[in-house]
């Protein structure tokens, strides 16, 4: 009799823990608990203790599965849950209900490999239709783990259309979270083909994606469109169960400044650069905008004078200053620190210090952005052993140290490298990097032993699979031919990559031919000829120099960013298409730039389509 009551109690526990009414555990049998008369809290520790009373067998696994499920409900750490799951053999069969719970737990700790083993086992036999909903959710999670954005969204739309009325709050939370992870990564042109196919719930998500993708940088229309979305779809989506980012976005009030203070060093050594940034900033302001811009010279005026004048004009947003030391000193101003600000440089401060100023953002044309992007690019391409050749100067060493540290952090491998001090040493540096110098030494020794008539050819090393050049345009044009002639006939042609320092806007066709097949990062404005009217405007006010054109674009993007900063802070995966690159906001409020990749092809520069370098 006691055994019967115990089994009944355990069945009730399983049913109570299930996320839906369909997940009953009538197909689960677990051996009796020792000392059933003792009343205790049935948490993860309780189930672990019960599991430890068995040496082996299904009962032991069953209690560990229940312990993992309870640990997730208790919001224990991933390590805690992983430790429990380490005691469960994924390839051994449990009841269907417990296998489903095991798959959920494995996905929770991102153990996709073992989750797939469990799901494959479930799919091999007949599964009662009462488990269909949970299996669909698990399959969507597996698609998500593989970053199959479109497939994940489609499967979740199908799930909602079939089971909308049966989804528990727990199920909805999972479904909403998965949709949010993937729907913004699917073009709206693709999503729109699903309209009306999967019912109102899918339509609501598609419309939300449309609003975010098209209105994110519109401070006037974004709040209106989000409110309209809430009014149109009140029944289809449970707003209070939406991911926190969406709920924040529904409440956010974007920056809409009436009076902007632009702080730049308009006199002194940076005056020329500052004036170009100013021209770009002013050019971005729409003609019909009522916003006023007041410009302050941070060299001519003292901090106290700037404070006084900013209070007089009632500035509600500040852009600048440009110098790193000014960013730090202005940050500490009791007046300026109270006003939202987009600094035009990133100080040498740790992130914790940056975060102490919640209304301050940091934007720069940092070359480190390109180093980080190159490493992400190499990882995506499957590059295993890159080699870096860099100019042995302050900037070259700094950027190589960044590359080396990031590569080591991500791959736990050391990047090959060689530095060169001047043009006359370039050939030696390339030969040393490719080990051609060692091959030549061996050839010389063989000829000494066997005679000069011996036919030989120097061989280069074959383990390097990409080269990254950190050098200016003149140096890069000299470097690339050395690689072309030092790769032996037995070796595969090395792909060579470089940063925007290797590019000049006024290169001749002959100069471009010298760099044939070189792939490099650059601002989309300079490569894709975006915003042609701005090129015409720039030609009237600026010099045709690469660095000055970049600073004009920098000022232009600084103005555009103001109106998207809050939204991009909430949605770090989203970006603003700027002249200087695709712009997003990092957790420390610094602006991340994603530049365009381009290739030199027969005397021309050709932009690489994004899918080509992302695959």
C-alpha cells in the first residue's frame, strides 16, 4: 500500500512540474523513496539525495533528471545544472516525459550534442500526440542552436498557429525568446511572405520586426509606431511575457534634443581636422529641423566658460569633445556630466569607470575596430594560422598587440608575426615570415656539397593560411609583391588582407593593380559611393584627402547617432547604417563600427557582397 501511495505521489510531482497539462508522467515508474514518512521540500537537492541512494539504473537517472529540472526552475547556476546532468547517460532510454525534460535541461545548458541524441531517440518510435507541443519547442531550440534564423522563425510560427491556445506562460516565454533572437536577422522582405500564412500571432511578430528595422533611428515615429503595434495586437501576444529588451523598447523615449552643443578644438594643432568634423556634423542636420547647434572651441574657451555658456543656451545634448584628455576632464564637470553626451573619443578608462556615466557615449574612428573585425572575419572563414606583418612603429606595434591578444583569447593560439622597420627590409621580413630564408640557406649548403649545377627552388612554409598587413598604402603596395614572388610553386597562394590604412581615395589605376586581389576594410561611403550628394557637397568644402573625407563622415554619423543611441543601447544586435560603417552600441556605451570588405580587382576596387564574406 505504501508503495502504491508513493508511486502516486511521484506521478503528481511530475505532473505539477510540467509546463503544460499535456505532459503527464503516467508512463514513468520510479522506485520507492527511503523513509517515505519524512516530509521535506522536493527541490533539486532532494532529488539529488534520492538519486544517490541508487548505484545504477533507470531510477537513478530519473531522479537526476528531476533534479536538473528543479535546478532550472530554482534558477541555479549553469555549472550547478551541468554537474547534475553529468550523471545522466544521454544515450540510455527513459520514459518519454523524462526524455523531454532531459532534452530541455540539456538545451538550457547549451549541450546541443547530447540534446540531439535524446531527440533522435524520441523520434525513432511512436510518440503520443500529448507530447507534440513540447517536441516542437525542443526542435525549434535545436534549430536556434545552429543559428538557422529563417528555419527557427518558420518553425515557431507553425507552432503558434497549431497550439496558440495550449501554450502555457512558460512555453510562451521560450517561444518569444527564440523569436526575438532570430526574427530581426531575417530580412523583412522574407518575413512579409509569411503574412496571413500562420495567423495573427505571426503577423504581430512580423509587424514588430518591420517597425524596429525601419523606424529604429526615427525618434519621432518609433514610439508612435510601437504604441500603434500594441493597440493592433493586444490579444495575439502577451506583452508581460515578452523579452525584457522589447518591453524596454516599448517604453523608451529616444533622444530628441532641441539645442546641441558641439565641442571641438577649432584652433590649435587639430583645427583643420575639427573644422571638417564640424562641416560633416552640420551637413547631417535636415533642412527642416528646428534643432539649433551651438559650436564651442575647446582650445580657445576654458572649461568654466563652456559650462557657463552651455547653461545659458540650455543645451540638452552635447557632442564632443575630441581630445582624449578633454573627454576625461569634461566628464568630471558637475554641469556637463548631467547632460547626455556623445564624446568624440574613447578615454583610456576601464569599462566600470565608463559605466558610472550612464548618459555618456563614446564614438571614435579607432583602428582597433578593424583589428577586431578582421579576427571575427578570419574565424568565420575558418582561418587557423594567420600571419601578421606590421610596421615597427608605435601604431603598428599597438595594433599588432591588439591582434595578438584577441587571437590568443579566442583561439588559445599564438599568431605568427614579423615587423619591418623600413622599406629596404620588407623583402627580408617577408622571406623570414615564410621561412624562405631558411630554405635558401639549405639550398646554399646543398650546392656547396653537390655543386652549383644542382637545380633547386626555394620553398615557402605551407602552414600559414592568411596574411594580415598592418601598414600604410605605400608600404602595402611594396609588401604584396614580395608575397607573390616568395610563395613557391609547391605552395598555395596566400590570401592577403589589410585595414583601411592600405587604401587611398585618389589612387591611380596603376596603384590599384599593384594591390590586385588584396582584401581590405574601409568605410562604405568611400567604397560604395553611398550618399552621392554628400560627395558633391564635400568637394565644395573639403580637400580630396582620405583622412579628411573620413573625418567628414565621422561628423556626419555623430549627428545621426544622437537619435538612435537609446534604442541601440537596448538592442545591441541592431545597427545604424552610417557613412563610417554599420554602427551599434556596446555594453560599455562605446560605438562599434563594422566596416565594409572590398577587393582590388584588375585596377578597380570592388565591394564584396556581405553574404560572400560571412559564409
